[in-house]
C-alpha cells in the first residue's frame, strides 16, 4: 500500500516536470495575439507632440466639471 503511494507520487512529479509551458512560442499569425512591450497596451500614444497638452486638458476638464456643474446648479434658479 505504501509502495503504491510512493510510485504514484513519483510519477506525478515526473509528469509535472515534463510539462513544458516555455517550449511553445507565441503565434504571431493568430488574431488573438497582440504585440508586447512598453506602450503597446494603451489606447493612446504618449510620444506624440501634443500629448502633454491633451493629457492636462483632459485632467483639468475631469477635475473642474463637478465644480462647474455645482455652480451651474446653484445659479440656475436665481
């Protein structure tokens, strides 16, 4: 009984050791594989000329919109 457990344990470890996940290469022809590397997983290009202006404009509008809406709501019935 004990010898069967030892054989089963040793065969399990050898089966796990044989699994070569690193041996398969990425298939670039697949429609589900996207390019890898820095700045490849974001929907904008931070290297453009006007990126800083567009970024800070977006941040200013996002920060200022709630305050502008609050002022508009308090002034509209007066």
